[in-house]
């Protein structure tokens, strides 16, 4: 019976093995395959795609804006794009939409090596890219931490006060705002301090308000400007004090402007003085105070903060004011001609060749301005990588693609999105002119500076800005080796 039972058991085991052996063999095969794939010995067994490499930090879209005091440190050994590959790509993107032509240059910021050159030395109308030249000249001449002082000065007549311009055209009508650039110095605060000084001197009024705008000289309006541009509010006659950068309201940045910002500011000060409890005589006039008899004063935002605002929103009035101040600090006459001479002087001190430049203003409104793409690229390189560290203060002013300033509504379509948040560049736009000069860290971690300028373009052709933006986006996404 034991033998029968053992035979039956063996037959049962054999039947069970028959039922189980194929699932077990399949499990063994799958286990071996997994081991082979995990060890890299069987890459062809399953054709699974490899995960993409991580995106470098400098190529990730920012979640918030950060203060930019430097674009360093970068890997000095990061590979440079090859000239041939970069040229191949840019020759495709940097093309006008219809009439006109586009010149350009790309430099390696660390070495100055030219990586792309299309008529880089040709003189071109630059539009508001001119403000880059003004920015570095102002920072060099005035210093980034300098503040401009607006004073109320006493006159021979104790009942006369003289509002004296110190070059601050960003005055606010209300209280001084320590956190602001426009409105850092406010007329309401200045008036309150003046009222206290008058009360201490037992002046009961009525008080006469005068304005001293003698800091700037020469014509208030640049003869190189189109009167149509002036009428449209692109700029206005220039004086050494103004509210809201020569506008009626800080929130309305288009349309007509005050044609005498000094008188307009003095009238607003008189109204604030009356609101502070001082009896004020009607009307304002020009005059001078007694040196040393300062009743009250208010300080502007720093020069670096003003430069950044000028670049970010492309403020023509502010640019010209900074140009006049640069002239005065450079021992030039504080006129329009003095401003252009001072800009040329300060660029020369930085080693940037200026002999071929033709300068008619420092804001870029004048069609007589002529500057090459190479000169703009050298200015950007001086800001990002040069030995003059005070110029780093201009880094924050470059508009960020798709996020800030004059680039906030660009880099939003599929053809340019790779540059969004990465390209930082100053724009320039006139009727037949478009320009873009700035810097970008490419996909390999190499800092590149560039300048693209289009002249003779078809007015209103949408493809011209796109061509510039696509070209800058090529640099942002470039491995290009």
C-alpha cells in the first residue's frame, strides 16, 4: 500500500509540476530580463527612452524677479558656441519682414571673441538703444549711489522762497516715498518742512514762490527732434526739476506733457505749501535764492535706480536729464550738445571707440544718431563683464523677456518662448527702426552679449520684432557646437 501511495504521490507531483512549470519558467525569464536591463547588459531588450538630463539652473524659467548685481560666477570653462553653427542659425532668424536690413553681432562676454558678425561696424540709427550709452556714461560720471537734491532756498525778502532744481525730474506731488524711485522726493514733504522753517522764522505771509531752473542751460527743446514726437508726448522741453518725469500723472505715460515742467512743479509746490497752512501769494515766477539759506530739501532715488528705471521703461525725458547731469559732472556745458559730448567722453574712458559715432541726443529719439552694433555690444560687455564695477548697477535695468519693462509683452509665442525669462535686453523702436541689445547665458552656461539693429524697415511690420526676439532666443537655447 505504501508503494501504491508513493506512486500516486509521484503522479500527483508530476501533474502539479506540469501545471506550474510554465508560469515558473516565465517568472524566471522575466526576472533575468529585469536584471539584465538594470545592469545595462541588454539595452536592446526593451527600447525604453532615457530620461532627459536636468535643466541647468540658469535655463529654468524664473518664478520671481531677483535683484541682479552680477551675472557671475559662471563656469569659465563652459564651451563657447562655434561661429559656424551660430551663424547658420542666426542667418535664418535675423531677417527683416519686407523692406530694410538687419545688422548684428554676438560676442563671448569673457573673451570678447566675435561669434557672429553681420556688418557689425556699420553705422545705424539705434533708436532707444542710445540709452545704453547714456546709462554707462551717467554711472561713470555721477556714481551709482549719488542722489540729487531739490532745495527750497530763502531769498532777500523773507517772505519769498525759491524752489531750486537739482536735476531730479522724478519728483512726486505727495509725501516722499522712501521705497519709490519716482516720487522718492515728494513736494508735500518738502512743503511741510518749508512751512516749519517759515514758522520758526515768524514769517506769516503771504509767501511768494519762485523757481530756479538754472542748473541746465541751452535750448529746452532739442532741434533734432521731430515736433510730431514732441506733440505726441514722446518727450518735452527739458528742465532740471519735474514731476513724474515730465508728465501730469505717474500713471498716465502717453499723451501730452507739461511744456514747462519747472513752472508746473513750482505751482504744485505752492499748492502743497498752502495745504501746509502757509498763506501763499498767487502765481509763480523764476528767480534765485540766497546761497546757503536752505529752508528745506528732499533727495531723489540713487542714480543707479534712476538709470534702471530709464532702461526698463525707456524713459526719454529721464535719459536727457541724466545726460545733462553727466555733462555737468564731465566739465561740459549742461546742454544737449554737452550731453552728447560727455557720453562720448565717458565711453572713450572705457576704451570704447567713438570716432565713428554720430550723436544728436542721448535718448534715441533723433534720427541723426548713428552707432554700430559692435559698439553697443561692447557697451553691454562693459556692463556685464568689464573692470568698471560701478557699471554693474545697470544690470537690473535691462528688461527681462516676457516679464518686465518694454519686453513684458514679447517672447510669448512658440517661436520665441525659449528666450522668455532668459533674455535681458534694451529695446529700440522708431518708425523704420528696431533694435535689441543685451545679454543671455546660453544652455552651456556661457555668457553672450549681442546687438541687433534693423534700419529702413517697413513701418508696422510685425515680423521685425519677432525676428529680433527669435534671434535672441536662439542664443538662450544654444549649445551650438
